[in-house]
């Protein structure tokens, strides 16, 4: 292993820790202020935090009709994701939401690609899909459909589907725009849209909040999103997308751990068991065939 590779692997580990803790931070933010206020400020601070990163990379900004199409689509999906995530985390457990969303998103992404692009599946991928269905059945507690319909799991499932769409758009957008610029412009548009949506709310109420609120807000917007995403993009270019993506399996562990340590959330057996099966499913779905 090259010395530089080890450095980027350590950075990736940091990014996974930051992503995992983001769910706990979002849970704390749901306690005191309404959804529209939280979502606006999250995108606002995210936009500001991208500015020094864009300056550091010094990549030429290229905006055209093709890139704008992907940016607008992803902006809408990112806002929708935040709405669903807020509602799910507000009424449910941060740890459970992180496991469901993180493990289901790649499975749903694969299903969408298979449907829309009519991909031919290998035996391992079929096996992965079956495992994914089993893991989902356990994770979402589908043995009690009434419980599923009246729980936050339906919001988490919607988040996973939305993020699958975000993933597809992001992959195709890289032909037209640098990933850092792509994330920045998504954040800019989302900030503007959510500002008009939250205009009649008391946006200045955030400045009367305590230190826990501000630590959570800065963590979610700057560390858990901008910094972690930038590390992921840079490491992907150095180590390759397959090796980089494998680190995503660590996110549920760090999310569950932070929710347990900070929020005192219980570790639910069906979440551990279902999440483990789903992660194995993602491994087989992404398994390269000769």
C-alpha cells in the first residue's frame, strides 16, 4: 500500500465518522425550531462553507444547459430529502434512520439503474437483491404493517428513494461539471428556494438558541456535509470509486454509536440484524463480475 493511500484512507474514516454523527446533530436541531427554519440555515451555512474549498481547488467554473439541468434536479431532491429526513428524525430514532437510509439507498439506486437502463444482472446481484428484501423486511418491521404505516420508517424509506435519485443525477453530472462546484450550486439554489419558503417564519430565532443548537448546526452543515463530502470526492479520485464506496459500510456503525452515546437511544436488535443483512446485500450488488 502506498503511503499516500493510507493517508486518504484515514481521511475517509474521518468522513464516515462525520457523516454518521450528522444524524444525531439533526435530531438535536429538531427539538426547538420548525422544519423550514432549520432547513434554510442548514443550506445557508453549507453554501458559505463551500467558498474556501472552491477557492482552494481553483477549478474553472463551467455552467451550461446540461449542468444546470442536473443541478436543478438535484436541488429539488436535496430539499425533499431534508424535509423527509427532518420529519423522520423528529418522530423517530436517529440511529434507526441512518441505518435504513444508508443501507437502502444503494440498493434502490441499483434497482433504478436496472429498471431504467435495463441492466443484465449477475447471479451475485440477484442474490444481493433477495438479501436486500429480507434486510428491508426486518429493518422496516413489515411483519406489522400497521406499525410501519404509523412510524417514522416510511419517511426513512422515502429518504432512501430520494437519495437514490440524487446518486444517479450526481454520477451523470460529473461529465459536465466538477463535483465540488456541483455540490456548491445545489446548495446555493436550495438556500434561495428554502429562504422564500421560510420567509414568513421567524428565521432570526436561531440567534436566541443555545450552544447545543449551534454546535449541531455547524456540525451538520459544515463538518457532516461540506467537509465530509469534499473528502469523499477527493479520496474517490485517488483511491478509486469502488474502494472509496466500501467505507460507506462504516456510516451506520458510527451513526448508531453517536446516537447511543449522545442521545441515549436504545440499540434495537432488529436494526442491527436487518442493517447487517442489508450491508451484505449491498456488497453482493456491487460485486464485480469477470
